[in-house]
């Protein structure tokens, strides 16, 4: 095998492994729940009330 063929094979294996690792990372983190932060929830509720009140005026 020539140098180019070996290089192409190594690059193909590295790209495939990187792609599999990326898909694994996406699947692992996609179903994660958001942290429980009651203060942030209250801020979001107040912000949405102000926004909806300003839109109805």
C-alpha cells in the first residue's frame, strides 16, 4: 500500500471515531433535565407577566 492509501485509511478511522463520539455525547446529554432553580423560575414568571401586560396595552 502506498503512503496515500495508509494516510487515507487512518484519516477515515479517525473521522469515523470522532463522529461516533460526537453522536454518543449528543445522545448522552440530550435528555438531561434542567437544574432545579426556584429563583430562576420566579424571575421567568415575573418577566413573562411584565411582557404579557405590556403587549395587551
